[in-house]
C-alpha cells in the first residue's frame, strides 16, 4: 500500500513540476544527458529514445500533465479505499484502473510510447492485486 501511495504522490508531484517547467528546459536536460556520454553512443538506441521522449513531452506537455495528475490522484484515492478497507469500492477501483489500462494501451499503440505500455503493465498488476484482495475479503472466515 505504501508503494501505491508513493507512486501516486510521485505522479501528482511530477505533473505539477512538469506544468511549471518550460519545455525548453526538459529538452535541454535530455540533450545534456546525451551530450555528456551518460547514455553511451550519441547515435545509439538509448540516446535516440531519450531525445525523442523529451521532444514528445515538450510537444504534448498538456497531455502528460493531465494524465499524470489524474493517474496519481486515482492511485491516491485507491490507497485511501484500501486503507479504510472499503471492500465494496474495490470493483469500482478495478474498473477505473481497467479504463486507464485500456487507454494506456490504445495511446501506446497510436503513439509508439513505451511509457504507456509500462503504465499499462503496472496498472494491470495493481488491478490483479486488488481483485485478489477483494476475493479474500469476501470469503467467509473459517473458524475451527
């Protein structure tokens, strides 16, 4: 549960920072990392992906801010529901995260963004864990 809370908080903070940081700074940081040989070959795959991600983020910043903010707030809400053991809310949480997974997969396919596939995989794991907890919570307690 702590990991989910930290993940949600990092996404919300990341969205707020991203909203305040000018796109030129994001691209500049990526270029600085590439130019200092921190990623190896300047024409290599990692350098290419890092530069592309920074450029895409600078172009589609509004999407990134809104997505990270919503995703982070949903995760923080999830933590609140799990912490309070509101078992009746677990299916709704799974459905909401399922919608995020579907969106992340569609957007990942449309844009070729590896980040969307990573988010989809992580959210799928979270849905599976919540579904397992829901099944456990609904089981009658065995006495004996």
